[in-house]
């Protein structure tokens, strides 16, 4: 095995790993958004619950089917990248505020 083929194999493994992690994160976010109270989203001045569930569900489907790179076409790749951004925005911005308004904490200090 030469260096170029080993490098290509490493890239494929990294993309596959990122795709699996992104798909799982998408699944976690869509489930989280689906079980929250609708008024919690309005209380933190974010989009509605229906908006987030829809966007996250579509993002998760695209990430699960095409992966992070979206290898089929550049348009699919951009949709997958946009989906990944939506999942990240929900995880780092919306989820903590929705949990805070409802008095929930995921990681508690002992």
C-alpha cells in the first residue's frame, strides 16, 4: 500500500466517522426538540417547536443518507453542510436555553 492510497483510506475513515457522529447528533437533537414544551421555544425568543423539529428531522435524514460530505453533488453537499450547521446551532444555542427555561440540566455538578 503506497502513501497516496493510505491517505485516501484515512480520509474516507474520517468522513465516515464524522458522518456517523453528525447523524447521531441529529437524531439526539430531533428527539430533544420533539419532547420539549412548545411554549419553551417562544419563551427564549427562538423559532417555534415545529420549525426546529422540521429542520432537524430533514437535517438528520440528509446526514444519515448522504453523510457529511454529501458526495452525490455539490448541491446535496451544501444541504448536508447546512443541516450540520442547524444541528450544531440547536445543540449549542437553543437546547441550553430551552432546558434552562424549564429548569432542566443535562450535566449536573456534584
